[in-house]
C-alpha cells in the first residue's frame, strides 16, 4: 500500500514519539537502579590446586588487581592451604612443615646444628632500633672464635641494619647458613660498633648450666639450670649431677624457668636416672589407632628404651634434697620433670627414702599434652597433638599448671621477667640479677635447702 504524504509524516511522527518514550523509560529505570561497576574475573598465572574451588583463584585475581596490599607473586598456595587445614583443628600445638622447615625444627630439638653458635633474644637499642642480644656464646663455636661475647647486640647483618631487614627474625634467617660460609655481623658493645666476620660451623647447643652456691655453714648446693630437653641434654645432665655428688654437695637446685620443654624420651631418661624403680608417666591417646602405655624407671633407666648411659650411671638414684625453680614459662617436659619429683617426694608410703622436693616460684604454664610428627608423601610433615601424658601419681596439669609448694610462691616478688636475666648474671647461680635486684626465687630455693640442716 502506498502512503499519502500526510500518512508518511504521521508515521514518522509516531516513530519519534515511541523512540522518545523508550529513551525516557530507559533513563528513568537507569537512574533508579544504577549498577555498580562490574569487576570481572581476570585469570592470573597462579597454579591450580587439585580439589580447590575456582573461587579461590578468583580471590587471588581480585587481590592482585585491586587490593592495596596486593598478593606476592611467589605465594605458596599449597603451604597456605595445608596450614589453614591444620589451623581448622584448633590444636594450638599443631604445625605444618615443609621438608626443609622440618629438618631445621629437628636440628633445633636435637641441639646439634650448623650455625654461628649462640643463644639469643630480641632487644631494642637505646634509640628504639631492633637488635639481637647474645645471651650465650658456645665454646668452640664460630662466634667465640670471632670474639663475640655475652651481652653483645647485633645491629646489622652483612652491612644491612635489622630495621631494613625487617626485624630480628628476618635477621636470624640471614645469619643462618651452610657450614663453612661466613656472615659479617655489626655488633654494638659498650656504645661502640664493630664488624665481626663469623664462620658458620657444626655446633652443639648448651642446655645445662651449673654452679656451686653456698648454703649455711660450710655446705654447698649444686645449681643446675636446664634450658631445654634436647637430644644432647641427657649426657650434659648426668655429667652435671654426677660431678655435684662427687663434690659432696648437700642439695640440688634444678632451675626450669623459661624451659619450654623438648623430647619426652629425654626427660623420661633424665627422670629414670634420678628416680627409684616406678612410674614416670602414663600416656593416654584419644585415637583408638594408638595404644596407651606407661613409661617406667627400672634399675636407673627408662624401660623399653636404649640408653647411652654406662652400667654405673644406670644404677644411680638421687638421695639429696632438691628444689625445683619454675615460672609461667616452665612448660611441657619441664612440668613432667617437676611433677615426677614432686609425686615421688609426696608418696612417703611407697617411697619413704626418697628425698624432699620443694617447688619454688610461680604457677607453671600447664601443657600436659603430647605431640607427634608424621610425614606426608611429598616429604612435608604434620605435627599434631595426639594425647595426654599424666604425671606418675598426680592429676594431669594440662590447662592448669603446677603450683609451687605452699609458702614458696614468689610470683608477687619475682623480678626475673626475662630469660636474659638468668643468662646475663655476672656468675651462674648468682642471687643477684643484672639490674642489681635479687633473684627472689633462687633465694627462696636456697632457704628451703638450708631449712633441712637448721
């Protein structure tokens, strides 16, 4: 059909009207529901992880594109996921280790490792800058050969300050290294700095520190500070106790302050050396896949375990009165050591000849649970809590701790707030702390030994 001129213009007018209405409606609706700018998923070069939903890859993309903090290119997603799974158990002592991390962890527990040969803590210089303080320098170590001393402050590693390195932990990573290599440490001593090239080598960590301290009259006591229960600790401990007894001391002081524990086998063998035949601990597992068992002392050694002690050493049992020094950082194997001596001393009916034991200090940490490590197929490791270990005759102290003997709680008086106070005394076993104040816990421990002879 052919449109007349009038019909043509009416048609054009109607089209314009429809277009105008459509534009107006679109404009109104757009104003009423304006969409947010769309953030689209952008693929990134991170490796896929089997069994992991795509949303995690989307998270990575969004963080990389828009996060103020970003996401490191070298992020170890396998490790992050493994640690997240372990954290989900809410086990405070569970850890995931790569193969390299586990090797370092085991070396630390053994007490034998490659390094410069020092014990350290973190510190701040007078101007607030981070530093690493040397608490001990091991005999025969690269640090000792280089001339480093207790109390020195490491303020730079290979010319880079600890501030620029990111703090003490990052600096310690730089100080560690392979045997035979050298690291240059800038040390602050008596207000002056100097550089010390230190060669890394084979080291054995010192875990036993001893001294002879006077008691009333002409008597003396052996002060034996135990800093950890490592593989090397048993031999150090037996030598220290034997030397003390041969010297004719009248009592033993075991200082376990700031001792966070170590190997169960090590503390059990140390206790077997001190105790008569009997129980040391009772291991109780949660999983039916593991069988409960008891650890016992018999003939001066731990039953069911090999020992490096000689026949003469195995026949030993302690007969001297003892005091055990503890605080809130005395944990795990240290608490088993403390509770076992306490239980035998309190069990007069079964062990009437066992000497007195006094616990001096403040309430201990409260860790009576046992961890074990299992390997994964790729060489990594999982450390997890698998059960509880009970003391010989008393209640488990997990989550509670061990209280000092009545009348010997020095918590309100104690001034030794840092582990460095014990390391940096002028002489081992001194009753004076580096700041000139009294080591109240040690003074009270000496009092309890003196009370046996007055």
